[in-house]
């Protein structure tokens, strides 16, 4: 079974808005607040901040490609 994927340019993720497809702890809307790069400047991770609580977590940017988990924009 194929999972739908978003086409994403990792260099343009900073300050992008995302909605959790399955919110936990009432955290539905998120903002990319930082890009983590390797020595060559390639984006490897993002810092995602929950708008409601301010909680942040770092995860691989490719995680946002999974449309079953993340929706582009705030909905």
C-alpha cells in the first residue's frame, strides 16, 4: 500500500506551517522554527514547535512527507 507523500524542498521549510493529521495532547498546529544542517549545509533535521503549547521537537525533515501524519498549512 502506497502512502501519499508531499513534495518538499527542505531549504524552504523554515517558518512553514503544518497540521498534525492525528493530533496528540491537543497539539494540532505546528511551525518549523529551525533547520538543522550538516557540515556541507544540507538540511538533515527540522525543529517543529507546537503552536498551542510551545513544545519543540527535532525530527528528520523527511517525516513531513508522510501525508498520513502531516498536512501542509494550518487546517
